[in-house]
């Protein structure tokens, strides 16, 4: 079955990871090992030296790899010299990038995820139907509820959602906000969890994640393949839903 | 990290890629649960749901303990295990569990469970919750009982607990120790313990599924000392089995880790 992973993070961290160097060659090798066809790739440099250079680096490094799709890191202020987020988003689309990510934490880009600060970013993204990857650890349920209430057409994909069982915060968010999506990787290791999500919310809001580079990517593959859902649902999670989202970018 | 072989095409990785049950090899889940925890709601806590997952993966037997039994409701929790074992005698092996804060009833509960047929003990030192460290005197009741009856003990550990258990390792040579969550922290402690003590074994479940960890454990300790566990129903066994199915180790090593070692450890009849 075709697999598109939505959560790959390449680029060297400040201190080396134990046992691997998360570069393009390593990523492709890991994908080949477990038969993942394609991946959306973020560059860790955005968290280290900022998005301005990291977005250039990711375009450059992935330019010769058709199966690696770059994701830009965006902040609500846009980039120099204009500091106009709408212009930055246009540049991103012109560069062929159809998905973005951000991290508002103080250790990363250091801004508020709430609309008073990030509203211009959400306006620009929802106008173009560009999916936004958000790390579960960097946003609270209350913050997410506020953002998605104010920007109902914004498409948010939560990545690295933790195993907290039948999550008493996440489920109401999914019920309230139909443009909230969930990336299912090794981290969402919930007993009969994917089956439950599909039964309650349908099959259209889940995408596949591989946990690269820190995780054994086979955990996510087996996690999906052993899920007790029909082939249509499995294919939607494996690749169909993310292909649809990327195809709807204006 | 060692890379002995690429697992592209072996039986185990093929099962994982296709979602096929591992029907040609024995699969034993050495660390699994029934029961509830307040801040961890389940989608399906039933025994039937558990068995369905076992069937999808091809898990022959799961070794289960009950969380309630470690949270003060020892009798009710252990009864849940006894009931599951009674209903599915070919699928479950039961651990008897203790509530470390209640030493006055511990021995009687252990004897009750032993008389009912359970032959292994689960202990938990509460992790980040308020509880008792393994070097507290209350655990001595369970350790002495397990030592006298030559039982296995599955111990929840997260690195530092190995220090708390050090004296018990030295004192109780008849216990077969199975240390849960190997590599959660201080991997070197686990490796040292498994290499230094003939009666210490390692169990693998870890929600973060660290890359290369299975390979590192396999390269560092005798193969027969490594047992696969899932921690279901607090994790999904589907992810945990994937860590071994796709690990860069040989097929023979995978077969040992997913089940053959547990057959010997628990003395499961063939």
C-alpha cells in the first residue's frame, strides 16, 4: 500500500542524535526500508537558526527528490524585508510548497498561537487552503479551540499527538472543528484508537506519520496495517487524505 | 547501533507491511494489562476487544496484570485477571499484582492468587504518582513470596528503579526478574543488570519507540534475555510489535524476541 508520511523532520540538531544523522540520504533509506513512498519534510534548522534560512535549505536539499515534499516554517510576521505574511505565503506557493508548519514555543519561534498575534497567518493560510502542521506538545486544547473557532476554514494537522487513551480534550476538539486533522504515527499508540476515530468521525481526517528521525518507523507502519478498518479507510489514512488536502491548495 | 541485516523481505517485516497475523511463529506478549487508570480513558477496555487485537497480530498468548490491583483494589483487580484466564485459558497468562501501600493484606492476596493458579507477580512503583519506591520494606513480602515459590516478577522500571531493586537482585536469587520498559532511561543499567545476573531479563515496550533501541539491546545482552511486551491496553500492541518486526536484526533474533524466549521464561508447554 502506498504510504505518504506527513511528519518527517530532517536536519542536524545542535547536538548529534544517537545512532543516526537525519539527512536526506538517511531519510530515504529509512523510507525504503519500510516501503514508505513519499514524505512531507520539515527542516530542523527552523528551530535552531530560524525559518528564513531553513526554508531555503529545505528547498535546495529536496530539489532532486520528487518523493520528498518540502514544508515551510512560517511565523505570523512573515519574513524580511517586507514582514508581510500574505506575501510570504505567496512566495511559498510560488516555490511549489503546499504545506507549512510552525512552533510558537519560547524555545522555537517565540510567539503566541492565539489570533491576536497569529491571526494574519491564519487568514493567509485559510484563504489558500494550505494545511498547517502543529505539534501537539506546542499548543493547548484551549488555544486550539480558540484558533479554530475564529478561523473555521483553517486546516490544522496535529502531529505527534500523544497516547492518552480516548483523549478527553482531543475528541471534543475533533467534534467541534471539522478542519482539524490528526497525524497517526507511533506516538498515537492507543489501543483500538484508530478504529474508534474512524467509527466516530469518519475516515477523512487522519493522515499517516512515520516519526522520523527519532522513532523506529516500522512502529507506525505496523500500527496502521494491523488496524481493524477496511481497505478504503486504510488507504485514506495512508495517502488519500493528504493527497486530497494538498490537491485542494489554491 | 548495530545493523546486522536489512529486514526488507523477511517473514516478520512482510507480516508487518501487509498487516498479516504472525501465524508461523509463536508470539507472546510478556507485558500487557486489563483495567483502568483515572487519567487514561480507554476506547474499549473489554477482554473481547483485547483478544481481537491479539488475533489480528497473531499474538498467541498475553501475560496480563490489572491496574486496579496496584491501585488499592487488589482483590477486585486480581479477580479480573483470574476471570480472563479462566475464560481464555489458552490465550492469557496472569500476573498477580500487589498494592504496595497495603502490606497487611499482601501475603494473603498473593497466596490466594497462587492457589488460584497464577505463577507470576507484577509490581509497579507508581512512576510519577505518589507511591513507594522498590526499596521500601513493604515490597519485601512480595519478594520473599516470589523467591520461596520461584516465581517471575515483572517490574515496572524507568531507569532509577534498577537502583532501588539492587538489594533485591542480590538477595533473592530464585526470582526471575523481568524489567519492563528497557531503555526508557539509563539503558546502560539494564544492559549491565542483564549481563551480570543470570536471573534478570529485559522487556521491550516503550511508547516512544526509539529508533535503534531493539537493535542495541539485541547486540548488548544474551538473546534469550529479551522478551517482547506491548503494555496494551495502555499502548497499542500494533505499534509495539512493529518495533521488532522491522528491526534490523536477523529473523532468528526476531523469533526469539517476539515469543520463543517467553516460552522458556514462563515455562509455557509446547
